[in-house]
């Protein structure tokens, strides 16, 4: 594998062709350690896009990844500082900055980086004050050229109460990275608090090895193979999802957002899992299909594209790394008036399985290949995201005389017009809608959430129903629309049709407004 990476591009392509002829793939071979031969390794494709976005908006904190932890008990701040030092030494991404070298951006991996655990005193602060402090800290931008790209701030509320805020830039981490970092930080802390040095299993590679391998593999032919699949799936036209908005779309999104939690009752969650099993799909596929149905009904469009993040950690070498591996796929659903939800489920299943088999093509390369009409006001290829996670519900954990739990808070950031997050855990299914406040009012998103829940209830009752017949309105809303808003106390002439009545009114008052909106 090391020899493959060092070969000129034509020879790499020939090598891949010979492997394919023998029914083998380069993906079956382990990623080698080669970064020592590349003093300034190139960025991965995902990092390259982050570098571009940062250059465009260097003062933005949109791509910060924060986490907040609450500690109860006697916290040893010296041991915590040492734990951070050990973590930074273990993961090169936490010692990496970025700069331009000639025509390309490169990773600069430092032997050491300045890092300080900043401690603030704020005795007896209430929950609102703590959350405001967390939001402020998480919203501070990073300088990718200077680093470090990890910040840690500790808020001391009392001698036995602390809140730790960890913030990384997305260019060196992703959602998978956060529990990896917290778990290793805890292990290092436990050791140092007891006067011991914790030895974790050695990492087989570092992120720079992956970035070098990814480019070598993609350039040698894998990019063309996977791109052929995606271009066939998505076609030549790349429609923009036109949801009804409360406000005009700004020329440049502010990324200001809000989040609405959605409660799925235990009975509904159980029924959704039952229907998914009966239909031969996963809960992820069923929930995705329901969301695409909601978007179809709201927009009236037959071609619905939704972005779906995928961890892209399907190799054992990458599982324990802190780094930016996550990829985004575009999953398409096509509707017609006769389509039933059961039929849509099978369509979604087929496309989700195909996407999983072609998950390595970087989203950035797909955008470059399809060349959608570029508009800074919205995301290319999709404007709405769906993210599903399967995880144990977070419970407090005890470490070295401390009780630690995650602090829930909202960071008021929206990268997309709308995003649905769902999570499966042993106690049910959780959900939330994150939305751009530039575009939507809270009341609109609350109504959309109710409509989605109504759809889910109808789906579990009769999954074979036509999508056009699935009810969005609940009984109260039906009462308001069909009866309360219907002026049935006035007598209207029944010998004329609706359009004839409209024509008569136009003749009576031709200058009067026909419709007012907003």
C-alpha cells in the first residue's frame, strides 16, 4: 500500500485495474503510515471545503463543534490540564494548523501547540446564566492558520460544581470525534488524578495518513467509479426545494437558527419500529421517507432531495481517530399521485443501500461534477438535512469521585434551511427540527412538527395508503379549517359555480386587491 501511494498517477490507475480484474479492491487493504514522507500533507477533500468556507467567512463560528459537560464533586484541575496535554499529544489533528503552500492548502502538524485550560469563577450562577456563558464561548471563531483548533474553558460555580466547554473546529473533528475525545479525556484524567499515567492502545494511523491515502485512492479511479453511480442517481437537473417561507430568502444566509424539540410518544415509537420491521426497512429509512413525504406535501414538488450525513468510518483504522471523516450524501425520492407509502419505503430502501455502497465519494467532488447553479443564498444540491443516530440515552457517569453528565443547550446555529434530527435509544425515539430564523417563524415550524407527527400516526395505521391521501391536519386543525373558518351562516347563490362567483365579484370591484400576503 505504501508503494501504491508513492506511484505516479498512471501506474496507480493500472494497479487498481489489475486489482479489480482479480476481484479485489484497494479498500480491502489497510491504510499505511506515510505522513513522514509528506512534511506538508495536503488536506482531505472535506477539509478543503472547510478551508474555503473559512477563507470566505473567517469570523464565522458556524462550523464550530461544541460540547458542554457538568461535573459534580472534587475536580482536580491539574489532572484535567495534564489529561488535555496527553490527548493533544496522542492526536495530531489537535496539533494541526493550515496554510497555503503555493497553489494548494496544506496541513502543518506541530510537535507542540500552546494550550491552556482557562478557568473562570462565577459563583452561584443560575442555569440561564450558565447556558448563556456556554453559548458565548462556543460562538467564538477560530483562526485556522494560528490554532490551536481546540479550546477548553472551565466555569467554576462552586467548589464541587464545574462546567467544562470543549470547542473544536469542524476542519479537525466531526460528531463521531466528540465522544472519542471525551472518553479518552476521562481515561487520562482518571490516571493523572491517581498519580498514574494511562496507556491507551496505539493509534494505527493519524488523520494525515488518511488524507494522503484518500487522495491517492480517489485519483486512481475510485472517484470515477463512484461518481458514475451518483450522477446516474441524481440526473442532470438539480432542483431547489421551494418550501413556503415566512420571510424572503436573504442574499447571504446569517446561519442564525433555533431548535424545536419534538416528542414522539412511547406508543408511536413502538409502532414505528413495528411497521419498519414489517416493511423490511430500518427505522432510519422509515423516518427519512416520512420526512421526504412531509417536504413533498409542503412544497408540491415531485423530486425531493435531502442531505444525509454518513460517518464514513467503515475502516477499523479510523474508528478511534479525532478527525473530519463525515461525508454528506444526497438521497432522492420521486413522487407521483398513485404512489403509496409502502412503495416509497422500498424506493428509499433501495437508494439508501446504494448510497451506503458508494459512501466514499466526497460531497465536494459531487458538487463539482454536477455543477448546480451556484447561489450563495442556499446550499448546493440540497437545502434540507436529515440526521439519524442510534445511541444510548446519555446518563450521568462516575469518574474518580466525580459525577459527569452532558449539559443540554441550543447553539442557535442553522447551516441549512431546515434539519430534522432523530435519535433511537432504549427509551424510544427523540426528534428535533433546527431551522433558519431568517426564513421561518417559530409558529410555522411548530405547525410543521404537528403535521409530521400526524403523518407518522397515519403511516402506522395504514402504511399502504396513497401518499396524497395521508392526512396532515389533526382533528383540531380540521375543525378550524373546515368549520370555524367556513362562513356557513351566510346564504350563497347555489345556481352559479365558484369561478362564476369570482368573475362577478371582479366585475363589481375590479380595483380591489385580489390577494394579500404577509
